[in-house]
C-alpha cells in the first residue's frame, strides 16, 4: 500500500514537472543529470546533452569564483530546425542539499536587449548632439557628439539642468515660451545660442521632444542639436566677399547698387545724389613707392571718407582709387556744395603712411536723381562723367553733371572710335610749321599732326591728341606721326640739308623704356641723322617722372638727338631741373607773347629767359608770334629765333618744298 502511494506521488510529481513551461533537471553530486522534465528532454534532443553538460560546468565554475552568487546564470544560443536562433538562460539552484538546473527561453528578451544596444550605439556614433533629462529637467545622458561640440565631459553635466550651457543671449521669456510649447505640443525646435565649456558662444539648431508613459506623464526630455556657427561664419564670409571690398571693408559695387536701388525706390523728401571720387596723383604714389604703400594709402583714404560722411550716407569703393557715395540733401546744390567741399578739404590733409607723409587731392563728380538721371545706371554714369570733367578742369574740385558733359563725352567716344581706325589705316597726316632766324631765314620745321576723317571731317589736333592721351592711344598715335614726319621730312631735306625737324614727345613716350630704341630704329630706316631731330617735351611731360625723364634724355643725347623744352615758363620746376638736363633748346610759350605789348611783367619774364639761355648756351625760340609789333619788341629784347602765324602757318610737305625752292 505504501509503495502504491509512493508511485502515485512520483507520478504526480513527474506530471507536474512535465507541465512546467521551462526545462528542469536534477543533478547528483558529480554534476550528472538525473531526473528531467519534458521541456528539458526536448532541448537536449535538439542540441545534445553534451552541450548542456558543458554549460553546467561553466555554471559551477562561476559558483566557485563567486561564493556570494546564489544562482549563477549563463546564456546558450541554439540553432532551431527552422533556422531560427533560440536563446536559453540556464541557472543553478540549491534546495535541501539537492541541485537543480533550470533553463528558460529568453529569445524575445535578448532580441529586445540587442535592439536597445544597437540603438545606443547609433546614438553614440551620430554627429548630432543628444542630451536626455528626466522629468525634473536634470541631465541623465549625453552622447559623444554633445561632448565634442560643448567641450563638456558627460560626468561634468550629469545631474545639472541644461541651463549649464546657457549663453545669456536669450531672455527668460524665450525659455518660458519654449517649455510651454513642449508641454502643449510635445516638441519644440529653433535656433538657440549656448556657451561651450571654454566660454565661446555657438549657434545651434535644437529640437526638444517630451517622452510620455501610457498614463501621459513625462518620463524624459530628449534634446538633439547640431552646431552651425561654422556654417554661419562661412555664409557671412561669402556674404562679405560678395558685398564688401576686401581691402577697405567698404561696400563694393554690388552692394552699393542694391542700396542705391532701395534709395531710389522709396519716397524722397530730399534730393538723392551720387558723388563719384577719383584720387588725383594716386598712380604716381602707387608706382613709385610700391603697391603695398598704395594699398595702405587706400585704406587710410577710405577711413577718412567714412569719418567725414554721415551715418545715413552709403559709401563704396568702386575700384582702384575710385570711391562712390550716395547722399540725400535738403537743397541739392547748397547741400552738395557743403558736402563736397568738406571732403575735398579732408582729403587734402596729409596722410602718414609707414612714417612717410603723403599728400593727395581728389576730383569729384555729382549726379542728381530726377534732374539728370532717372535710374541708377544713369545716376552713376553721370557722376562719373562729371568727375572726369572735374579732372580736366584742374583737379581738387567737384563738378555737378550737366547735359553738356554728356555731349562732350559722346563726342570724345566718337573721336576715339574713329581715331583707332585712323591709326590702324595710317590716315594721320603731318604738316610743318617753319621756324625762322635772323632776316626771316627758315632754319627749322616743327612737325604738327593733322587728321581729316571721312565721317568727322577735319578734327582739331588739340581735340584728338587730348582724346588719345585720355584713352591710352597716344603712344600708337605718336609712332604714326613720327614715321610720317620723317618720311616727308626726308624729301624736304633734299632741298635744304641743314634744316632741322622738331617732333613732340608725349608723357607716356618719355616714360617708355623702349623709347630710345624705337626712335633710333625709325630714324635709321629713314636714313636721317639723329642730330637733325629735335625732340620737344613740355614741362608737365618732363615732371611726370623726372628720374626716368633724365635717363631717357641722356640716352637720346648719346645717340645724337637734340632735346627741346617746349612751353617754357608755364611750369613750376624748370629752373630747379635745368641743371640736370642736357637741353639744346627752350621754347618760350605763346602766352607770354600775346600780352607782350601790354604787360611789363611778361616782357620782364621773356627778358629773363633769353638772358638765362645765353648764359647756359641754350638756343631760344619764341612761339606764337602773330604781329609785327610783337616781333619788334622781341628783337629789342634780344630774341633771334621765332615761330608763329606772322611768318608761316603750318603747311603740307609739298608746299614746304615749294617754299624752299623759291
């Protein structure tokens, strides 16, 4: 009877074990498996008892290494028949000197843990900064990107509120509105300035989301941000390059045009004007003292213009040594007069650059919107035209645009275009004006350019030479004149071998390092002795670069050319440099002769020049003699060589030949 009860109890025990949802086995003192349930047997059949026995050994090893561990645990992965991966968790249990091994399927839990691990790795690796706080708004977690951007290590901010990063650039109202939005909408995003650990402010794009549990309570706040201070700096740099002059930091053409267009588009209670400024003499300083000094001077000029302007004025560097200003004045002409005179006076004051005192002046042109311009292109163009007129009329002054200025410009443009054709097609002619000595004997000729254009007709030499100098055509024009003059002079010289020829040199020619070679080459080709040629230079030409002038004149003299100083007495440095120049002849300017009979001062000047020429053993020719009375006075003074309409007007070469044969 007792045996039956025992068997029945054992049977009930086995049934209970087999119904358990986890595997269970009893171990003996040798760690061998004895009693098992159905779940255990299913696993051992699938994966083998040996592999389970191996896990038992590992569990006992854990127990020996850590005596405080009551239930050592180990995981085992098993490949199921359907290729799915199962994960089992084995544990040892001690009960009344008996040892039990239990195993349960933890595949789903492990998949969840693995997924969480992957998510954590992604958050750590993302370049976006992540910060997680609890509902108390204290930091619980930050990722690597957070540390890289802010400079804070994670342990330095844990437990602190996010305000540890605050820059103070946002007001308390900003933060109140931000958290109110998060509470009502669950999320907020926008720009915010924060501070790094070293105190540097940085701009970030921040997104904050509230995480809630199933009861709607906030469990966490997650903040994600990316710094774009660097991007903003790049954008600002690009904007600076696009809209500002790199040297002076003034606005450039693009920004000036935009601002001017805005000024034009709004209603005006005042007159809108554009003032165009060109620096007189800047090229000389830039070329002589170096471009570095030139750049420093431009910066100083820009600073002075900025300091002299009002806050409402728009200033820009137009290019090179040109500046432009947009101003609004109550009374156009009175306001312009005050504004321009103030700037002219300011710019005339010396500049101290690298310990060197430099002086410049400015030429200014003004255009008024509505009076002579109806869009910004006309406004700027007309101011430029007026500035050009200011330069022509003596510099260090300003001119307000008038229609006559535009007509003059259009005329000059037409002359320039036709002159290019004339130079290319060799349409420039040369006439000769005789110079006479005692008893009206022709002792020399001056070559004078003449141009008859098929479209423009006869163009004044003064006009087309002026255009050539302004447009950079003067060198090409001078070469054509020299070629033509020597070609025709050779025919004339057959009639009078002792006759000399005077030819004018321009400023750019005299500064050209190739001048001597080119003149000698042409002279040799024509078979003319350089001693027969007098090269005429004016005082202003000579003074444009006195050192280069002296060098070229010395070389020309070595080759046999003679040098004549034209328009003598109209400059300001003739006497100081005459000792350094080997001059053969000086020509007294016609302006002294015109009022000779009525001006004692002019008579005294001519007497002084003639006396000086005799002392220096330099020939002296008087230009512009037009009357017998002038001639008589000049002879009384002691003049012996003359040129002017009283004797001969300029004539073509064939008439000069006829004149010499009679």
